[in-house]
């Protein structure tokens, strides 16, 4: 059934095997070179120190130097990794003005969704938290966190009293009525509509949210998605429920 017949596939595997073999030789060569050279890798930040320590643990021959200023536990390695992942343009989702990670805040540190999106159970809009709420925690953090450009951006906005201009991901046209509170009261979880946000370093629209009519991908929440669930859950399908 495969478009690649048995013979070309064999050739492909052979080519791959040769590729892997040369790659393997390359790695052995460079490791030998590394062990001989006296090059010392010096950390230039706390996050670099975490990364170098991890590399050293995997390969004790690697020579590393961690200046005392960067030999501190905060920010943690997890914070560094999440920050980097939230900034990665190659993963799905928009790169935000601050690389804020839900996986880090809502996942690892288990901060409740409603703590930051406090409108969800009370009003139509879930809302995005104000700078003051971020600073409630971040004003107490040691200055080593300033090595994250995003934290400096946060503090600049706080000092100037300006909101962060977060890019919007889920957005309905004006002629549609949507109410978060009605759904939460009915027991529909955030994840049912937004996916496993607490596992995302960068928020993106999940495939569950996107309705695929005729199997064409869509990039916004569509009417068919709303109607499908309303039918399943016995909620109203009347036009005037959503359009008035
Ligand atoms: C309830 C406390 C709390 C609140 C509120 C909070 N943070 Fe954090 N934030 C943390 C903790 C804890 C860490 C990580 C500490 C560590 O592991 O080093 C962190 C890490 C970060 C990081 C680095 C990791 C990452 O996510 O990229 C950024 C950037 C950040 N916060 C921005 C924000 C912004 C922006 C807000 C407001 C929208 C905010 N934080 C609100 C507690 C909080
Ligand atoms: C510490 C604060 C904080 C917590 C906790 C938090 N969020 Fe967020 N959330 C934000 C910020 C800031 C943004 C805007 C930046 C972004 O998209 O990452 C956001 C954006 C979102 C968006 C996209 C909004 C849009 O523009 O369409 C969704 C969906 C979302 N959050 C859901 C959740 C869910 C579900 C949880 C709990 C599992 C949660 N959030 C926990 C701060 C938080
Ligand atoms: C029934 C599906 C559904 C549920 C459940 C749901 N959302 Fe939403 N959410 C949406 C839709 C649709 C939008 C776009 C709304 C608009 O443009 O008017 C949205 C928008 C948002 C936004 C962008 C800001 C805003 O207020 O429009 C955030 C943040 C958000 N949701 C967070 C949450 C959180 C947190 C929960 C759980 C407490 C949650 N949502 C539950 C469907 C849902
Ligand atoms: C995952 C399931 C689910 C999805 C997806 C969903 N809804 Fe709902 N919706 C419900 C349930 C359940 C209710 C509650 C019915 C009740 O209150 O008895 C509801 C209620 C509503 C109401 C309130 C009706 C009232 O009486 O005020 C509106 C408006 C609404 N939904 C609009 C939407 C729109 C617009 C979308 C798509 C953007 C959507 N819903 C997507 C499950 C869903
Ligand atoms: C549960 C909510 C819901 C119900 C019920 C609903 N709609 Fe919609 N409708 C939507 C949403 C969400 C959109 C926006 C979809 C988008 O942006 O692609 C929409 C878009 C539309 C549009 C614009 C289409 C376009 O391509 O821009 C029309 C026309 C429309 N609806 C008519 C109706 C009619 C007629 C009914 C009753 C038979 C109805 N709707 C019932 C949620 C609903």
C-alpha cells in the first residue's frame, strides 16, 4: 500500500544506516577531541549554569566553570527550560510579548486557572490577569530573575503602569454571544474547550477546539464545534441563543 515499494525502501534504509554510521564516527571523533583539549566552558548566566551542570553530569570529562554569582538555585532549571520553550517560534502558538509558560505556572506550580482568569466563573469573559497580579509574586523574587528579558519587560510595564499587550488566540466575531460563566456553571471544564493548557509552554488552539468540516483545518472556533457539543450536552441550538 505504501507509495515507497520494497526495493526503494531497502535502498533508503541502507542509506540511513550509512548515515548513522558516519554520524556515530563523527561523535566519537569530536568527543576524543574534547577530552584532549583544555577548553573550559564558563557559564554566563544562571540558566547557562544549569545547562552546563547537566552536561557535566552526563559527561564528567567536560570542564566547566560556574562563577559564584551564577551558582544559585533561582531561577530553577525548569523555569529556564519553560522560558526557552515558550519562546520557540517552531512550536505551535503565538510568541507572546513575555514568554509566559502555562506548563510552568498552572502545571508545575499548580496555580489555579481561576486565580489568573478570575472572570471565567463570574462573567462572559475569562479575562487575562493584570500586571499587578504577576507582580504580587514576582516583586518578591531575587534579582537573578532579571536575566529573563520577559521579567524585565514585566517590571518595565509595572513601573510605567501599562498593561501587557498579549496576543489573542481564541476570538469570536462580534455577532456571536459567548459566556464563560454559563459553561462553567454547567460543569464544562476549561480543558474541554482549550485542551490541556497546563501542559503547554505556549498556548495554542488545540485540534479538539477546531471543528474540521469536510476535513479542512480551521484556525478559529467554528459554529459547528459549538453546535456539536450543544447537541451532545442537550444545550440550546436555537439561533438566538448565540446570535442576538
Ligand atoms: C502565584 C505566583 C505567581 C504569579 C501570579 C505569576 N508567577 Fe511567574 N513565576 C512564578 C514562579 C514560582 C516561577 C518560577 C520559579 C522557578 O522555578 O524558578 C515563575 C516564573 C516565571 C517566568 C519564567 C518561566 C516562564 O514561564 O517563562 C516568567 C517569564 C513569569 N513567571 C512571568 C509571569 C507573568 C507575566 C505573570 C502574570 C501574568 C506571572 N508570572 C504570574 C510565580 C508566579
Ligand atoms: C499565573 C497566571 C495564569 C494562570 C495560573 C493561568 N493562566 Fe491562562 N493565561 C495567562 C496569561 C498571562 C495569558 C496570555 C498569554 C498567553 O497566551 O500565554 C493566558 C492565556 C490563556 C489562554 C488564551 C487566551 C486567548 O487569547 O485566547 C487560555 C485559553 C488560557 N490562558 C487558559 C488557562 C487555563 C485553562 C488555565 C488553568 C489550567 C490557565 N490559563 C492558568 C495567565 C495565566
Ligand atoms: C465551552 C467552551 C469553553 C470553556 C468551557 C472555556 N472557554 Fe475560554 N474561551 C472559549 C471561547 C469560545 C473563547 C473566545 C471568546 C470570545 O471571543 O468572545 C474563549 C476565550 C478565553 C480567553 C481569552 C480572553 C477572554 O476572556 O475572551 C481565556 C483567557 C479563556 N478563554 C480561559 C478559559 C478558562 C481559564 C476556562 C476555565 C475556567 C475557560 N476558558 C473555559 C471557550 C471556552
Ligand atoms: C464542550 C461543550 C460545549 C461547547 C464546545 C460549547 N458549549 Fe455553549 N453550552 C454548553 C452547555 C453544557 C451549556 C449550558 C446549558 C445550560 O445552562 O443549561 C451551554 C450554554 C451556552 C450558552 C448559554 C445559553 C443561555 O441560556 O444563556 C451560550 C450563549 C452558549 N453556550 C454559546 C456557545 C458558543 C457560542 C460556543 C462556541 C464558540 C459554545 N457555546 C460551545 C456546552 C458547550
Ligand atoms: C451554539 C452557538 C451557535 C448557535 C446555536 C448558532 N450559531 Fe451561528 N455562529 C456561531 C459561531 C461561533 C459563529 C462564528 C463562526 C466563525 O467565526 O467561523 C457563527 C456564525 C454564523 C454565521 C456567519 C457565518 C460566517 O461564515 O461568517 C451565520 C449566518 C450564522 N452563524 C447563522 C446561524 C443560524 C441561522 C443559526 C440557527 C439555525 C445559528 N447560527 C445558530 C454560533 C452559533
